[in-house]
């Protein structure tokens, strides 16, 4: 069959139109994709800084194995193109120079990155902080396409070296006793067994005793109680001086308690642990609602013996409790065992292992 010239011309024109249309669509598609690939990167960078730093335990904020970061930065790519060569670093003027920049080669659209600030502080700077002091964290970040780095500032406070925060959890998020005290490992920073005043007191209490048996360890626990009672140690209530946080408390170092001849239940527990640890006796602090109790580990049997240290103060005992007005250390051990067993049954207790906290990096700073 022969195609007429007119028909052939019409078919040729249609074919050309179809080819042109297809080519135009292809060019449009390629151009659109190329245009999208050259889009502007978009990021949301949100920084959360802990409102207060426990100065006594400043070392742990620089240890990424401990989980006590100073700042937590959320970096989210909210755009349609990848963000490349994102780097971020932190500085605290007067306390810490710029940290090493963390580099993220690519953050794809929709991806969220978490970056943390682990600052390194010096002992001399931290020791001078005696009261709550304001500070400012500067976060600097940049990535490909920015004309210059972006700085963000966030304020926080260093607490005085005697101030302690029991928990960073928000009050509305507290559901159990353990939530109220989740910073408890940081208490180990107050147990200064190598302090000169503590060493002198330990020598006066124990002489050359080097406990290696259950009998020697039990004797050391009782003798600590008896000598501190004879020294005139008093139990006092917590001073209301820490305004930073509802979960805060002023805590004395062992030398403070010895010089003041008085302390709260947590102060006395820390004092007991420092003295006993100075002669290599393993210690614990039991935390129960509103109270703290020191305890020691028997090296042979593995038994743990707590003691009600506040009952060293006979005037306090006689005015508050219907017990033997000359209550003995042995009786105070029995009382502490009952207290702890009751709270173990109720699930309202924490056993703080002083040595384990030290091994994890919560060492006394001075």
C-alpha cells in the first residue's frame, strides 16, 4: 500500500511534534531535578543546657562514659537537600576554651543528630566557686553554604562546691523515689578519704588498725561511732541555703563536719565513709525517704552492717525518741537494719557504693 504524499507530510509533522514534546519534557524534568539538587540547606539547631552544674563533681561532665553531659544539641535537617560538612564546638568563657570540633560529613533530609558537650574544667577554677555563679555556654556551628559560623548562647549556673542537686529530672516527671535521687553517684565526690583533716582523725580513731576480718571491721564501725560521740558530734537539720533547685541540698565535706562538730544525716554518712575508707574498709550510703545511713561491708562473710549515725547525738535522741537515752552503737546498728529492711520491702531505697562510684570516675576533686 502506498502512502499519499500529503499523508506522509502530516505523519512527519506529528512525529516531529511528539519528539519535540518528549524532549521538552525530558529537559524540564532534568532541569527540575537539577534545580532541586541545588536547593538551600535548612537546619534546626536546638541546645539544651543543664541548668546547674554540681561543682564538687566537675570531672564527670568531661567524661563521656558517665553520661553527665553539660549540653545536649539536637540537629535536624528540615530541608530537602543534604547538609554537608557540619561541624560544632562549645566554649564557656572563663572556664573552658573551645572543645574539639565534631564533624558530621552529611546530614540527609529528615535526619536528626544528637551532639553533646563534654567540657574539661580545672581544679583551681572550680575550687574558687563558693556560691552559685552564672556562666554562659557558646555553641558554634557551620556547614557548607554558610557565609560564616553561627553562634548560640545559653546561660547556666555553677553551684557552690558544697551544693548538691539530687536530680535533674523535672518535678512533673518524677514517679518514684529513685527519680528524686538519680544523681546519687555524685555523692562519692564528697567522700574525701585523703583529706589531711580526715587522715588525722582516722589516725586518732583507729591507730594502726588495718581491718582484714569481720571482727576488725565491725570494731572499726563501732569505734567510729563511739569516738565521734565522745568528740561531741551533733546532728543538725539541713540548712536551707540552696535556692537553685527544689532537689538541692547543702552538703559538708568530712573536714567541714569535723571542724563544725555537727552535720546532717548525709553529712554524717559521708564522714563515716571517709574515715572508714581511709583504712580500706568498703562503705555504702543507704538513701531512704528523708534520710541517709552509712554502712560497711564485712570482708569475710559479705554481710553489710549499717549504723544510725545521727544517734551519736544523745541530746537529739533523748528529745525525739522513746529509746534508751544512752543508746549504744550496737543498738544503732540494729535500728539501721530495721529502717533499711522496711524500705527495701517498700522499694524506697538506694544503696550507693562509694568505691564503685570512684571506679566509675566520681573521684573527690580536692
